[in-house]
């Protein structure tokens, strides 16, 4: 008997196992950030538009350089516009009435004269009150002013000292808050109401604005004091520095004068 042929046994290949990867930590989903809800302020109904205008002007919300819209920013503008349109409507009938009734017209003529006189008196009285309020300001009151109010006060102060002042204090003024003119000389004025010392950044802005506004020299006015670097930079670039002591002298001379200037 012939033994059947048997295939040799093939040994099993031992394939090394791949190393196990470490377990990934559990990732917690981050909730999306939500802005907190700002409570709406209750609407306040003011009885007088003039009072609301004065409050907005005192808080610095009213600016004459802001873009005009159909809404009147100043109540006086609405009164002038209403008077203009009323004059266009009532002037032709008034002319016809004056031709037909000359006696009654002569008796009614004091009414418009009295209204015009009252308007002139109100304008002069408001100017006098504003001048009294400006002359009541002291150097200590300047420290509590806002930046915009400080610029307006400096404009009145320089007008008193014989300068022609043009206010340019707004965003993008390129380092010029006031344009001063006197004796054919134009000056760039930078107003800085600070609690600390004013550095040379303010001087650099004022000096750079000389060529932009076509002026002769620059000036920086502050209720504080300047650093040594600012003084050296100003002396090298024809820039006048008015610090707290010099500003106090200007305010004292302004308060001593009791005239209209």
C-alpha cells in the first residue's frame, strides 16, 4: 500500500498588532457667546423742546457740525422757518388791507414793531447771560469740563483777547481744534484738557496740522502741564505751549474785564 502524500504544515505567520491609540479626552461643546441684554431706558416726555435742547447741548450731544436733517436741532430754527412761511402767506392780504384801511393800519403798526423789539431784547439778554456765565468760570471749573466744552470756552476766551476764532473740533480734525487769526497770522490751536502731564504727542499733532491748514505756527493749550520732551519738541518746531499757569492768567484777565468784549 502506498501511503497518501501529505502536504507539510505551513506555520502560521504571527503579525504584530498595531499599537493602540490613546483615548481622546471628551470634548465639551462650548456654548455660543451671547451679548447681555441692555435694558431700554424709559422714554421721557419733556414738556418743553427748548429745555430738551439745552439739556442735550449741556451734555455735549448737540454739535453744530453734525449733518442736518429734516428735524430742527434748534427750536429757534423752527420758529424762523414758521415765521418765513407765515409771512409769505399773510403779506399779500396785509398789503391789500393797508391800502383799503389806512387808519386801522396806522393803529396796528406798533404790534410788529413791539415784536421786533422784544426779539432784539431777548437776543441781547441771552448774549449778556452767556457772557456772565463765561466770566464766572474759574480755573478749578475748567478741570471738570468735558473736552468739547473746554474747546468752546477757549474759543470765547481767545475772542475776548482779540483773536478771530473758527471752531474745528470734531472727529477727523487732524490735530486742530481751533483756528486763530490775528494781525494776518494764522495759528493752529490744540486744546488738551488733561489730569496728567501732556506728552509730545499733542505737540506732534499740532505741528503736523500747520501745513494742512496753511498756518504760520501752532499752539497747544492745556489745564495741566507739559513734559520735558514736549517742551523740547515745541521749542524746535515753533510751537507755543500754554500751560496751567498761563491759562490761569488769561482767565483772570477775562474775568476782570466787565465790558462786552
